[in-house]
C-alpha cells in the first residue's frame, strides 16, 4: 500500500510560536543577554586573538633589585634611566608614586624622568574625596562621551608630576562578574577631563603633543579615528603564554650590559606580584597583571585596531533571528521535521561563521551563538508542538479505532497513519571573605612566576565555586576573595547559599593545598544591610559593599587564626541558618566588642 504524502500543519497551530519569535527579536536589542553575550565574546576573543602589537614591551618589577635587595623607589629610578638609555619611543609607568616626596629616592626618580629623551607617563588613581590637583591634559570631550567621574584624585608627588610628560588614570573598573572588559578612555576629576594611562601613552608615542578628542562612539587622535564600545575601550587581553615574549625582568635589565631589545618600543613598567595589588580578572586569566592590561590597550590604540561592538550589532542579531525564524516556521509548516532541523542548523552555523568572519576582518563583536541558539529554541518549540499534536492525534485515533478494530490493528495504523489514506543601592547581603594561611611566607619562598601561576589556579577554583553558588566576586585582593551574596540582584536563600559555598570552598581548597605550595583557606561570613555601588575605599573609587556585616565578615576571617577554625560565622547569619553549626563561644572582635561566633567545620 502506498505511503500518504506529507501532511501540512495548520497555520494557526504555530501562531503562538510566531508571537514568541517576534518578542525575542524585539527584546534582543534591549541587551537582555549581556552576561551571556560577554562570556561568549570573551571566548571568541581568546580563541581568535588579533595579532599582538610588536612595538609594545613590558618591564616586570619583581620583589628584589639587581643586587638581591628588596625593590625600592631608588631601584625604579635606576631602571627608568637604563630603559631611557635603550632609546624607546615612550615609557609608561603603571604605578602611583605618592608619599615620601622629599627623600633622595623621589629626587632620583624626578631626575630620571627629566633626563629621559623619550616621554614618560606615570599614573594616578581616583579618589572619593576632593583633592589631588592634576595639570590639565590636551584632551577634548564631545557631548555624550563616557568619562568615569570622581570628585578627586590620588596624585603623584608634585615634583614627579612636573617631571613627567603626561599623567594617566590607572584605575580599572570591572563588570558585575569582576572581569575587566571595558575601560573609559578618560576620567573626569572635579570636572576636569584627563586620559587613562593607555590613551596618554599612545597619544605621546604616536602623535607627540597632539590633542585627543573623546566622542560618544569614537576616539579621535590626529590622523586616526578609533571606534569605542559603548563609549569605552574594549579590552582584548593577550593570553598568559604570550606575556613572556614581550616582558622583561626588571632586575635582569639592571644587570644586563645592554638592552637594545627596547629600542623604538613603547615600554610599560609595572609589576605582576600579588602583593603590589595589580592583579585583575580578565577573559585571559583571573589574575592578569594590570601592566599587561595597559600594554594590550596601548597596543590596540597605537595600531588603530580596537575591538568594538557596533551600535547596529543588536539590531542585526534581532533581524537575523526574526527573518530566519519566520523562514524556519514556514519550513516547519510545509516540510518534514528532518528538513527543518537541517535548515535550522545550517542557518545557525552560517550566522556563527559570519560573526567570526566579521571579528577577524574588522574586530566587530557580533554574538555568534546567541541568535543561532534562540533560533534553534524556536525551532525546537515548533517541532515539539507538532510532536504534541501528533501524539494527541495518535491517542485520539487509538481511542476511536479501538471501539471497532482489534488492538493489534490499531497499533499498526498508529505506527503508519498512511494506511488510512487519510513555543547605587542599600540591600541586605551575606559577605564572604577568604584568606590563605602563611601566604606571606609562601610569597617569599616562591618566585614571581610560580606564585602567580599557583594563584591563578587557586582563584580559578575558588571563583568558580562562588559563582556556582550564586555569589558575586566583589574583588580579588592579594590572596583573598571578597564575595557578596544577594548582590547585585535578589538571591532568595542567599544565607544558606553562602554557608554551602563556604563548605565547598573549605573542601576544595583543602585538596588544593595538598598539591600546591599554599596554605589552608580561612573563611569569614556574616549577614546584614550594606551600601553597594561606586563608593570610596581607601581613598579610591570601587564597586563594593560598605556596612557592619561586611566589616565583621572580614574580622571573622582573621579570628579563625586564634579560634583554630577554618570557617567563622557571625551571630546574625547563625541565627538565620542554625542547622549544622556549632558555637565557638563569645569572642572579642576588634571594633565590634564581644560577639557570639559559630562555625560549620
């Protein structure tokens, strides 16, 4: 008996999916998937990195100078003199030289800057209080430009400021997950526009004293127009295995008889040591030295090849989703499911190929996965709806035919129907602080490269655990992780999630310590109200949380030393989640008096 031709599904059966498709296409430009898209684009940038700028060199300051003595500002002055003798195009210093402005070391640094034939740019930080006078920069700002505002600055010594050819901000803001992805090209200190360190250095190295213009969508240097990503410089971090190729050990340069490798290079001086406080999470590594970030941005500015997500990108993604989705719905109405699936996979793969081609050719950041996956979701819903309709039709057919036909025959007809021919706030948080036992001794025992490598593994492990429990990585400081639960968005049950995270951290870091040259991890937790947003911390601006619960969690992490515990829990968190806890007794906590403490060890 011949098989009946393929049956066309009624148009009204897929109408809800058409509405869903239009809604997704309209919502896509509203950036509802920014965290997902940023994670995808991070992987694209690391998998298909652009060619590194050959004119960039990094000088990495370690713990000791050429004599084996601890590194000092005087050693930095000697280093600057040696680098200047090599004939670089420009020198950028990713450090702040504040305090001790009248000593001989400061005088030596001023002298080295003044004598350097190449322009020298040094850094300043932002502060949450007025003060820190800075000289004006040749920088113009167009309406709508993105500048990071601050009421004041933490400036270098006045003599150092006068000796340098330029100043640049070395503050690095992070996204909600803590990763550094975008850097405003300039900052606004008490109403005065000033460049970031990469912009100040690239300007002097490329065009001398020519002025720069920051616009809403582009940065203009004389003879060069550089696109911006939402008004910011989009960081494309170089992979850690590429850092040694452009990096030079500072102590080694001081010992070397000649350093011709730096001739005609743009040199950035900084440090990758954790205790210098310059490690930041990026797409390349959770412990990327800030000097490497500055080098990547400076190289991109000088080459003019800056990654950007064009303003029309979201509209293009939405247009693809809508057009391809309507096409697939039409195929689902008229073609067998297998053909619709093949067409959907081909459209998704074609879109991904187009996005990756645009990235490699123009450094345009187009989401290669999101629109294609949403397209396949719509296709899956359409096929699921058809399958459900087929199942209902089969059930109805079985029920109807079972009244007049034998069961075996009904099964045959159901298997082959052809036989019949017929879808900045105040909030309560749970703060978690960690610290590694004996880290200072480990830092002295390990070399800089080994220490950074072990910390990278450690932070990869601990940050993954925190994120898996719904926490936000507030910051990484030295060897410590500062995390917040119930921030920046509501997280029901954040108290229990934080305790579960602490237990997971304890177990995972116990195994980690057994195979690495790092000590055990101590953890402190407490719950309470806190102020979140861009607020001051130590005279600097940072997205963080301020409140008694946050401060107490930090104290409780330290209290583990005396209590012999690994996890110390404050009274409010213990009151809310008492299960599985045991008391540690009342303990005197600095600035908080006597408090009843608990542990889940």
